[in-house]
């Protein structure tokens, strides 16, 4: 199984698709956003400055995320493949990852989830999260059974600090500045980038598109 890099702006549905991919393929899902939040929650070797950066929508240092990702992808869990979500987000991260993959004889497939910004702003401002188990809901497209309560454990749902409209706009600007160029980097380097329309269809339909692209890629590498 080759590594899959899920690429797309905040709110493009990377987390949802990553979870569907890992359920279907049985490979782990590594999200740098989750890794960072997890460390902050456990007060684990993360400075208050990192948390402040995340809450403002800015990116944290390449050095820190490179290190977090390396710990995961070099571990035994990743030996049969993995899905990366939220990484690489800068050219320096992309170069770091490509160098490691090349050195390990691996070739990734990059899936670009393409979504219009107006669709994203509507999606993200409606997002709610369970503070205990992390389950995500959306008031428009995936409401909880009982208003504002988690279906799984009944906790009162919260709006993530980085889902306010002001912060969302900052995250989209950061994406345009720092992350969009990563796509050009992959394309120019002749690496495989598949664009998937992720605007309006339900997650299951988008997932089938991604799966088709991943399988087509595997077949072409195996000579049929
Ligand atoms: P979203 O995709 O919705 O922006 P994430 O959960 O992926 O949210 O990330 C939340 C925050 O964590 C980002 O705004 C950023 O501050 C930080 N972060 C996550 N991944 C990276 C990364 N690869 N490089 C730098 N910062 C990151």
C-alpha cells in the first residue's frame, strides 16, 4: 500500500475522508492537527506559544511537525501504508517528506480535495465538536440527534476556537500563502497529484472518487 497524502484547504473534508480511507484500507491515519491538539491536551512537551499559534490560525514550526510526523511514519504501525492529513503544509515540510519517502523507496499519491472558499466558510462555521471524544458534527449537514449534544457520550458540543469566522479567514489566507504552493511543488517534481471535486457531494460519493484514484494508481504501478 502506498502512502496517501490528503491535501486540501481547511474544511475541505480531509479528516472525514482520512477516516473513511483508514477504515476501508486498514492503515493508520496521521493528522498533524490531532497530534498537536493531543499534546496540548496532555500538556505534553508543547509550549504555550504553539497553542497560541494554533488558536490564531497560523502554522506552527516546520521543525515541530516534521518531528511529530517522523515519529509516526517510521513506527511499526505505518509499515503497511498510512494516510497523512494536514501534512505537508509548507514547501519545507513537503521537501522533508519527499526526501524521506524517496530514501525509503516509497512513492506517495497526493489527493487534492478541491472546494470553493464560500462552501468552506459555510461548512466550518457550522462545525461542532465533542470535547470528550472528538467526534465532529455539522449543524447543517451532520447534526447530532439531540441539539448540541454528542450522540456517543451526551457531552455538550463546543465550537473549536479555530472555527470562528475570523480565524477561518486567517487559516484560508495561510493556506493560500504557504500550502497551495506545495501542490505546484509536487506537480513540478512529476509526482502524482489527483484532483477530486469535493464541493457538494456527500462524503460517501467523494470517498468513492478517492478510492478509484488510489486503486487506479496501484494498478498502473503493478503493470495492470
Ligand atoms: P484544519 O485542517 O481544519 O486547519 P488542523 O486540525 O489540520 O485543522 O490544524 C489545526 C492547526 O494546527 C492549524 O491551524 C495549525 O496551527 C496547526 N497545524 C496542523 N498541521 C500543521 C502543519 N503541517 N504545519 C504547521 N502547522 C500545522
